[in-house]
C-alpha cells in the first residue's frame, strides 16, 4: 500500500501528524483554529490525540530563530473521522487510505510482527537492567571476596595492619589515626598503663586479643609487654563498619560501645 501520509508506528496504535493531515486535506483555515474545531467532535485529549511540540528553525533577516511549532499526534481512527467531516474529495481519498491502513494493521502477519517487536523491546530492557546488575556485582566482588576471606581467617593482626587493610578498601586512615578513632569510639582504653588496650567486653565479643610477651632484661629481671591484636571477626566488623556496608549492621547494632 502506497504511503499517502507519514504514519508513526512507535506508539501502541499508529498515529499521524495533525499538521500533515491538515496540509494533505488542503484546508485553508489556520491550523490552530481548524484543529480546535475538529477536537470539538467528541475527541478526547490523551486518548485520541496528544500535544506534540516541534522545534523549527527559521531565517529572519541574518539570523536563525528557533520557534516551537504546535502539533498533535492523532490516532488513525480520529484521522479517519476528520476526513469524513471534511466532505471533500481529498477527505474521501484519505478516509479510504486510513480504512485500508486499519485493515492492514490487523492482519495476522502484522499482529505477529508487533508481538515480535514488543518481545525485542522487552529483551533490550532486560539486557540494560542485567548490565547494570552485572556492573554492581563486579564492583562489589572484590570487597565481598575480601570480607569472606577475613571472616574465615583465624589469624589476628596488629592495629597498624588493620589500618592498611582499611586504606586498601578506600578508608582514609593510618595507624595513629585508627588508634585515636578506636579510643574515641570506646573500643580501646584512653589513659594509664592500659592505654590502647581493648576493653574487656570487646575481647569477650571476639573482636580483640591481647598478646602477652615476656622479655628478659640484661640484668636478669623480666618484664611483660601487652600488644592489642584484631581477630578475624574483628577485622570483618571494623572493615564493614568503616566502609558503611549493610553486612555490619547487625554486628554494629549488638556491639556498638555505649558512649558515656
């Protein structure tokens, strides 16, 4: 079938430009006045037609001026009825064109073709969604692998080593800064001979260990040193806490120190 008028097939139902139809029917009345009168024949905005703004560039003197041109996308059914209202040879010709278009639109072949197109569109949307999910998975995988490895670890590490692990995972910290933060947040003692030692409740929770080392002095005397170490459970807890991950929320809820 020859295309007398450009048809838009992007919507669920085919539509045409009201301005194109106005021109094809050779209407002498101004477009805005003509369309306002046509819309009074029981057509519904948002159902039979939708406002469409087209930007048109016109040369005025030596400069280009952009203007918005008002148009409407109208359904083929509406276009068919408008053609009948015109009571002209052009109206009769285009009404028959739209009748033939409607028949072609509803043939089994066209229905099947539209079904395939809709399926393709859904597949593309799923691809876009899955692509975003895959990006999230790839972005989170290194942290998840690290957290799992720490969780399974049975070895304890020094506060300075924990600072390095946090820094490798995007936390801006260092050994001195982390000691100070842990003291201020109530995990470590602040003063006296027990400064930088973990509070007993966090040792009992399994976050810290205290390594005691006996050292023999040259004069025969002995002294004992104590070193704070972070367990595998503590490593996972502090990594998640300072990264802000959801995985730590339950642990933080149970184990967050009580501020004085």
